[in-house]
C-alpha cells in the first residue's frame, strides 16, 4: 500500500525523536560505564548490563523517543497550540514525567527479570524495583530522561516554527552554497482582506488569519507543497518541478485548498461573519536557492519567476477568475482528463519583455 504525503511527512517528523533519544541514551550509558569502570562496581539498585539487556535498553529508549514524537504530533502539540512557550514546555514536561514513572516501573522490572533469568512476578524483581525507586540510580535515570525530553521538546518547537524541511536543510547544509533549481510557485491571496480586517479589527482578523492558514495546511501537505512564506494575508507555496507536476499536484493543491475552506464556511460565518476565500497565480522557472541573513538565517529563493507569479496572481481580478496559470506551466501538466483549460489572454506583464500566455483551469 502506497503511503500518502501526509503519512510520509508525519513519519519524517517522528523519526528524529527516536534518533535524539537513541543518541543521548547511548551516550548516558557509555558515560555511566566509563565512570563505574567495570560491572563489579555497579550499584545494587542498577541492572547489570550484558549484550541482551543493552540491546533491550537502547531499543526501548528509541521506542520511547518515537512515542514522544507520536504524542507530540497527534495530541500534545494541538492541545497546547495557543499556550505560551513556557506554559507549553512546563505542561508537557509534567505530563511526560507521570508517563515516565509508569514506563520505568514496567521496563525496570522487565530488565531485572532478564538479569535474574526469572519471571517479572518474582519477589526479587519487586524488591529490586523498590530499592531502585528510593535510590540515587532512579534520580540519575530521571535526569537522563528529562534531558532527552527537553532536547526533543526544543527540537519540536524549532521544527514547528522553522518548518521541518527548512530545519533539515540547515542541518545537512544543503543550501549553504547557492543552488540553481527549477520550481513551481503559487501565490495565494485572500480576497477582500482589507475590508475584512476593517470589519473585524486587528485582533479578531489575526485570529481568523491563523484559522485560515491552518485550514489550508492539510491540502498543501497532501499535495507535496512547501510553504515558503506567509506575507500578511498572502501565502507563497513552492514545489520542486517534478513534485509539482506529478499527478498535477500544484493544480490539485489549489482545488483541495478551496474545498477544505468551503467545508468550514459555516464555522467562519458564525464566528467572524465573513468567509475568507482566495485567488491564486501559478508559474514555474529557475531560482537560486540558498541560506541568507546575518542576524536571522532563512532559506531564500531569488529569481524572476517569483515576481512573475506575483503579477500573474494580481491579474485575477482583471480577468474575473480565481486562478491564473501560465501557459508554460499548463504545458508541463497532464490536464486532459478531469480538467478544463481556458486561455485568458497574453498580457504584457510589468518588467517583462515578452508577453506571457495565461490560462485558467477548472474541474470538469
């Protein structure tokens, strides 16, 4: 069964949690081993390591990390989405602390039973756990888990704010030196944003904008798009050429975004009295991609295609349509089945020597 784009993205977001926990778990075990010198000096409250127990420990630590990532992604991140950073980190920390107490209770007894070569219900296993619980070994274990948890929570926050792909690109140094790429861009601009902002006021308009962007995100991920920038009420989405033309993802993304917003039209009207629809322009071309900035680093695209796409989107009102696509991009797509393409004209875009054929695309 082929995984969806959303499932693939979630897996990619969860895996780093497992790696973080595995690396720090192995590091802590090595430090303890080096400090003790040999297994004869190990405290009675600790489990003696052998190959099987070490494999069990590292596997368990990795699974804990993956579980933390899963909880972050599917539950806790949404639960504390509107909380401040300090409240969010503290609340999550307390929840995980309770979770770890239960987890240690289970895993310690399994490891102890492996050491004794007996059942987890053996009296010696229980006595060893009680001794461990009130020992410095337990304190050391909680400190280790807390450190790994703190690092993974900080990673989650940084990833959420920068974006998974941006963070990965920074770590790998992919764009440390400028790279030439061919990309598709969509500029999607909210309709009547000025009048909506005046009607709602700054605070309520900002709240609506957050909901609006959130409701668009699923369609973007599902169609392999990447959010490049949020510019006020405009969102800039990008695809590498092969990802954007595969299964007409860039066009399909537009219609999925429209459909997802329409599903929540009643919610917007009830809460804000206005429905935030949008218009969009699409084009493709070569850009130079690289890291830029002195006080704040970001992945930056530069090229004529961005200005051209912005101007294409700006002509939507003139042509009375919600979607304008350059004919050059239409020719790259397979729109023979399920779509209708209507050529709108060949305007002379500002700053362009050659006129550009524009089309609109509709679903059949």
